[in-house]
């Protein structure tokens, strides 16, 4: 990364309906070499890469990892939506839709869409390279049918948007004018695939997130899409086989610093502080993820010992346990359908799981009961 200092871009003056004067930020192209001088970046990069490798190894150590990964995606979805002001807890997110109170329905649907969008994007990466077309398709899934559905999901904006403020003239940040987007997005896509730049892929991902949040290519959902894109890039560049990192936890916990760090790049050309912030987030989140996977393995072993006390239904109980790791709150009818067993058999099995301490019934009712894999969910409430 030699030859040039990083220059974030410049502000351009515009007039809105001949009434408001405003300044949009026009970012520089990213697909070119530039210098990084802070030696701490190399140390953080080494540690972050090491921990990502360890986290990926742990994710592959867990048998039937696909069952566990869904709760990781739910965790990331919940935290990413929380950054945007959506207040919903993970224990609400895993409830069936019919159990959600009206006040939480918008948040539940947003998180549900985020989970669908991640799964859709991961599946698409098996057939398509990382590209703006894929990002647009994922964005369409992310916003379809939820708050923001009227903001042209999946379509690159053709009008000006802004962040904060009562109108565009006093906005906190105004991204580039929409006519600049085709060139900026083409440049970003080229940057993803330009191996001649010799940029470590983890730094490439950090730069992408800054640039994406600066371009703000959609009318709505740019924050969630930008954070989701981090997960897709980690898979695309080979750090993970499955989406096993919820970096939104770090961004949400340090929300003010997250926004300040992005803004410091635009105001002071200080990309190095952003890269260090991002890599610190990867390190912190990877450590949390490794700890969680260790706890999952430990808890799974304990559950399997508990199942031995169930007797002749133990083989069926193992299938139920695996199902619970992907759907930690269930009704009897869910188990009946998933395991293809009689309703009474499913009811009996769930009651036995409660007796051996694996499940808790959370409604206190005799009908329409809900059973929660509570210790497992506790690992993701932290």
C-alpha cells in the first residue's frame, strides 16, 4: 500500500428545490494504492487474523454446525437492528410470530428479514462472485415487507438521501449525489477483486465498510446492509465457511465511537484510526465467539448426558436436541412436524426434556405451551 496518502473525498455544494443549500460528500475512488503508516495496524491485523482462524476452527468442530449457526445469525441480526434503534431482545426474536406483541412486531420482522437475507446471500455466494448485483439482491430480501419496504428495496437510489437533521440543510451527513453512484459502485466492486493492490483482505473488508456507509447507495437499510456485507465478505475471502461472527455486538456496544470513527475519515482523511477500530472489533468479537463456541460444546455434552436418562426414546431425543439448537423455542406441533411423530409422542418428549433440565416451559399454561432451550439462549444474551 504505497504511493499515496489516503484522501477521503470532498464536499460539493447543492441546492434543494432552490430553497435549501446543502453539501454532499463525494468520496474518492477506493480502487487505488495508498500508504498506511501506523505500525499498530500490522499487529492488530495479525491478532485479528489469528483469532478468526481459531473461531472458524471452533465452528467446524461443532457437529451439525448448521443447526448452531442460525442462532449466530439471529444474534447478529438483533444487534445490527438495535444500532438502527430497533428495540427487541433475542428471547423475543426466537418466539413464533403469533406470540409477538404488536409493539415488537416491526422489530421481529426486521430481524427475521435480516436472517433471511444472510442465508440468501451465503447461498448466492456459491454461484456468484461478490458483486453489486448480489448486494442489491440481498438488500431486496432485507427490506421486503418491512419498515422501509416503500424505499425501493434492491434498487440503487435515484434521489438524494441524508442522515440526521430535520431536513437536508441541517443533516448530520449527506452522502454523494445519486448521479455519482454508478461510478462509485463500479469502483468499489473492482476494489473487491483487485489483487494487484496487495491489500490484506481483512483491511479490504474494513475499507469496504467505510466506503459503503459513505456512498449510502440505497434509500433505506444502508447500515444493516453494510454490516451484513461484512459477514458475506468474511465468507467470500475464505475466513469462514459459515457466518460465525457477530461484529454488530462491538459496533452496538461502542455506537458513538463507531459513528465518530466513520466521520473522522471523511473530516480528517484519517482512515488508519477507522482500520484500527474495525480490527479491534474483530478481535473482541472473535474472542467472544470462541468463548461461546466452547460453551456450546460443553453444554451440548451436558445435554447428551441428560438425554441418557430418557431411556428408549434417546435416539429420538437426539434428533429433537439438534432441532432445538436451530429453533430454541418450540411448541409441541413444531416437534410433531419436524420429527414426523404423533402429537402425544412430541408432548411426552418435551415433558421429559423439562424433567431432565434441558427445557423450560415458559407460558405456565396447560395449552399452547412454549418450551425454551434456556441455557443455550443465555449464551447469546450476554
